[in-house]
C-alpha cells in the first residue's frame, strides 16, 4: 500500500458487471425488484445501506441496453457511471458479442449477450476493457468493494486475470454467476 492509498478514506464501491437492462441496478437503488425483473431473487449484501453512499459502475457491452442504463443511473445518482464496453482480460480488443435473440431471449429483453457463446443470428462488434486494470485503478485495499458479476462465460478469463494480478482480495462481497456450458472440455475457450 502506498502512502497516498493509505491516506485515502475508505469508500464504498459497487460494480455491476454485465448490467444487462439494469435490473440489478434498479434493485440496488430502489431496494426492490421491478415487477418484470430477470433478477428478482438478487439482493444487495447489506440491508441498511444508502445507495448515495456508493460509487456505482455498470458495465454492459450490449448496445441495445445503453440508453436505458444511462437514463436509469441519471435518475438515481450523480456518482454512477455506465461503461459501454465488454469486461475482459485485455483492453481495446475488438470482439464479436453474440446477443440472445431467439424466442426465449426476446421474451426476456435479450437477457444474454456473450463474447463466448453463440446465440441466434444477432452479433455486434464490441470493444473490451481489462477489468483487472479498472479494479486496480479505481479501488484501493481500503475500499469496500461489492460486485455482481454476470458476463456469460467471460468470467473465467477475467477471474483468472484478477487472481494473477492479486486483485481478488479487493472484492469484499461478490455475486458471481458462472456459465460452465460456455467452456470446452479443457476449460474456457474463446472463439472469434
């Protein structure tokens, strides 16, 4: 820990990795799930928290959700930011993002978008961001970091990077959604 980091007061930071259409962010800010929520069972790790005490970062690669996410965080917080990039283990890599546009996906507002899994017929090019670098730059050991992590298979690559860089310990409370069906017989695979 550097003297500058040690001198900085502890902050509360919430990362919503894979924000989708914003259901978890709505639960975080409103403290209850919207009636049509895809994440109705999700709950924040503290009962008596004030959302305005947090810095909030939402990451979502699916452009179909960006406008709604920006409008959502604008209603609730001046300390929230939506990052329209795909969380990955490198930055500025152009990758195909497959969007779940089949009947089930459409009925759930395209609830899935993946760098690894190929759904339906819809794909867009997206840019990546190295989440380990973001976590290293935006947080210190003094911060209380909460993270919801749901990125449809890319979590294996990102978690490996966080572990290799010694950053997993910065996450105080985490909700991790794992998608083993997006991996090959020898572990996670990437297809472009």
